[in-house]
């Protein structure tokens, strides 16, 4: 996946996340929307991680296309 594709995906996910948060804040979100919000947040973390991996590989003189999307278990356990 190219960096531009990852950026487009991030933008789409952020847009969806905002809409879901608006529904949650208004008190009209259902359980399926709450689950989807969690899925979107994980997908965003995976996209940002993939983008960071690609940049790091490029900076190290390696092929950024060898970066792989990491599992939810990995990206959700990062220490901030």
C-alpha cells in the first residue's frame, strides 16, 4: 500500500469516526455503532503504525513496501 493510499484511508476513517462520535455524543448511537467506532479506532491505529513503519524503512534505506499491517493485539498494546 502506498503512503498516499494510507493517507486517504486515514482521512476516510477519521471522517467516519467523527460521525460516530457525534451520534454517541447526541445519545443516539446504538450498540452496533459503538462496536464500529471501536473497529474504526483500531483501523486508524493500524494505518498510522503502517505509515510510521514505511517512513522508518525509507529513512533506513530499506524498501517501505516490506512493511506489514500489524494485528490489533500489537497496535493496541503500544505504550504512549
